[in-house]
């Protein structure tokens, strides 16, 4: 009497997910809210171009009246830098649980948020050098201070990386059901808009859209994702 050997079962193409804390999603909500605050502080710290255009001395005098705003910007931007990678790591894990094995979606989503955190880090990187120096403008080279105001008004707004993350999330959601479908559509629309503005000469406009996407999808994962 011969025995038969059972055929091996096929290897599943999706990773089995398990329930986990949603703290990572709430971290994304906080990061998005802080980023919006940082962008608004950056706007408020901008110099009055009508009164100071072409005059670095006038620019530094105007910036010196906004020292507290620069300090607020720094704190908000730095906190955003701390929280973005955490949300990125959580998003990667969340997508890896449901996307096809070997998929790049989670890695791309996390990498895009790391790029965004790097832009925020660099955007606030000159704060210590100039913000406290505004207490005595005679200690600062006007041209350097004028450059700093442009730096704060541009670099933290470079959210192109978040647009890449949004598109990766959108594709993973709509093609592989790796996230709720409405999150996928929001990510595709806002991600495309973020990328289009980010690759244009007016690249800083991505800073208006990227943080909004982050808040919306992070809230979606925190409140509406039932996995």
C-alpha cells in the first residue's frame, strides 16, 4: 500500500497583518498640524518686500521685529522633523502588511517622508545662527541676514517628497487594497498636486498641499482604518 504526500501549499502573496497600536497614525496627525503651523510661521516671518526690496539693511531691520516668530517657526519645524520619520515607519509597516510581498510601496512612502523631514531640518538649520543675532543687528552682515529670510521662506516648503509618499500610498490602496480606498483617492489627488507643484519652478507651493494630505490620511488611519 503506497502513501501519498500532500502537495505543499502555495506561498501567500500578501503578508499577514496583525492588530497594532495606532500611535504612529496620531503621530502623523501631530506632524501635519505642526508642519502647517511651521509654514504659517514662515509666512508671518517673511519680510515686507514692498518696503525692503533690494535693500538688505531694511530687510534685516524688518526681520529683527519678528524674532519671536522665527523662534516659533524653529520649534514647530524641529518637532515636525522628529515626528515625520515615525509616521513614515508606521506607514511602511501598515502598507507592508497588505501590499504584495516584495512591493516597493511602503519603502517609497517612508523614503518620501524622510526627504520631507530632511527639507524641514535644513530649512530650520540656520535659525540658531541668525534668530538670536537679531537682538543686535550690528553683529550680522545684512546680506547674510537677507539670505536667511529667503531660506526660511523657501526650504521648509519643499514637500515634494511627501507627494511621492502620497502617490505610493494611493497606488498601494487602489491597486492592492493596502489601505481604505478613500485614502487612496485622496492620496492620488493631493499627491499629484504636491508633485506637480514640487517639480515646477514654484516648488515651494508644495508646502501648502503636502501637510494637508498628511493630516487627512493620518486621521484616516487613526480613526477610520479598521484593520
